């Protein structure tokens, strides 16, 4: 008993504000800003029903990590996707605000569908054929950039010392299921969507390959928890496309957690969830949204309890770059996409898709690579993968570094759309939201192995 009290006193002394101030070389600044799209805006890039109401707000949440080297910025956006020139613009803007370089700014979207797709070059192409503002509202986007950059600058002035990083994870109950389903006749289908009828073959099939765990990284200053970054691999939709803007069940769970921990910044990011949905457990009803929200919230609470604190006095940053092949289909040839874009008799949906495809193809032909950043906290690493990377890449990351706690986040640079594994390509996974071609997996595996290598 006496020994227990002594150790408790010693730990409390070590984490006292005075000792923190003397010993910590790492500081953390947290920030948040409203990025809710206005009434009349398009969601998910191509949804027919534009915004009729705001069901709940969209937020940008993140942190700046400061130390002996250049700052690292992490930001998670309640948007569907940020692509091409817009992705560069976000990183350049926040790099200027934090006085760091573009590659040290980690930007990801959560991928809610009742939220916007932002692609500046695609919108410019649409402007050129008279479809001004059809993909996104340019002045609104510029205002968001300004607001978030201002939030970053204000936050840095209030940065607090970080003494420990605490890691934890817990299994999430009944949310994730793989799109891939083996039907009773033995055929393979990738048609388990975000919502399914409970008696459908897709809902009744087993969950398939998933990562069942929600991971949590806490930043501590003495005994004060400054911020928690949580991540889980699933498409974050319960229902969508009905005219209401929403951060959906992932944003609602994060907001509930924030309300009960007002002194701790709660940040959530989607994992590699290109082929992961809630379809097995979600019928698309408002009631299901509430159930999914509670399940994710409960996992956030459990993960934050199961923490393993590790002292931190520095952090490292590494970044690899790579190129991925463009879609192999004839409909993705430049001439074909240009023809669709310029055809005023084609649907607006198809013309928007063509503009996004052309923007991505232009980026590839300019030779601009995809960045693969890694924030190394010692006890944990945070990496951001492109677009709708399949969960197989998240599981691959864990096999590459089984000795560590790696949080793999998806929906970084989103020009790629879906990024299937080699096995999924072999099973002919296809979708008009896939802009990459076969051959991605060996390229990504090589770069993951390099960027995650312990230094």
C-alpha cells in the first residue's frame, strides 16, 4: 500500500506542470473551424439533390506538433474528398500558416457523402463549359481556407508542452463489413453498400475482411489530455443524398465525445475504408444512424481508457513519393472524357466525373507524385494513404510494423478514387469512382515498407 502511494506521488510529480515546462521539447497546438457548405451546394460531387438543409455542421479539426524540427500539421475535414489542386492548396495554405513545408502537412477527408468534393482543376474545366460552381462553390472554399489558416495561427500562439503519447485500441461492435460478399452460388460480388435491407444476401453474409479495431492516440501534458486522435476503417455513411448536410455517425460520435471532454480536442479520421461499409448492420433508417453513432462513441471511450503512456521528447517525420497508373478503361481516355465534358446533352453527373478524371490525368502527365507522409511519435506512427485505399493496405501496414502501433488513415490525396488491392483487381473490381489502374499494390507496399522502417 505504501509503495503504491509512493509510486502514485512520484508519477504525479513527474507529470506536474513545473516538470512538464522544464523537460518537454515538444508542443501541441489544437484547432477547429466550421466548414459547413451552404444551402444549394452539391454533395459528394455528383449527388442530384443539392443541399436543402443543415442537419448538423461540418468541421475541420486538427493539431500542429512543434519541436526542434519544422512543425507537422494534421487536419481531418468533414468533407467527402479533397483532390488534385485543392489538395495542394490546402497543404500550401496550412504550411504557410504553420511556417513549415507542404510535405509536412497531413490532410485527410472523412468521406461523408452529405459533404462536398473539392477539386479546383476539375471546377476550372467545368467553368470552361458553362458549369460554374457545379462541383463546388469557389468563394466558399476560399473562405474556408482563410478561416482554417487563421485558426492554425491562433492555435500555435497557445501551444502547450507534450510529455507523453498514450496509445490504445478496442474492437468496434457491429459497424464494419467488407463490400466483398461471396454469394450462395459461389460468385463474388462487391455490392454490399453502406445500407442494405436486413434480409438481403449481402446483409446476411459474414463481415468479411475488416480491421475490427478503433485506434486512439492521446497527447498528454502532464496529467492533462490535450488531444485524442481516433481512427476506424469504415465508410462513414448511414444514409445520404436526401438534401441534408451531415457529418454522419462518425461526426456525431466525435461531437458527443467532445461535449463530455471539453478540455481535450477530439479528432477523428477514417481509416483505409474503400471496401468497408456499415451495410451488414445498417438499413439506412434514422434509427440506425443513432445506433451506429453510439457504437462508435462507445469504442472511442473504451480506447481512451485502454491507454499505454509513453514519454516523448521528440518526433520524427518521413515522406515517400510514388506514382500510380491511370485507369485502363477506354472511357477514361483523354479524348473520351473531353468529349463527355464538352457535350451539353450529357448528364451533369457524367460531365463532372469527366472533369475530375481529366484533372487527375493532367496531374499524372505533369509527373506530380503522391506523397506518403509518416509522423513517427516513437511508440506510434501516423500515415496517410491516398483516396479510397482498401482495408488490405491498412492490414498490410500492421504486418510491416508488427512491433509498433501504426495508425493508417485513408482519404488523403483523393484523385485516385478507389485504390483496390491486387486481389480485388483480379476479381475485376470496377467502379466509375476508380481512377487508378492495376499494379497499385506492389508500388504502395514498397513505399510503405520504406516510410515505416524504424530509424
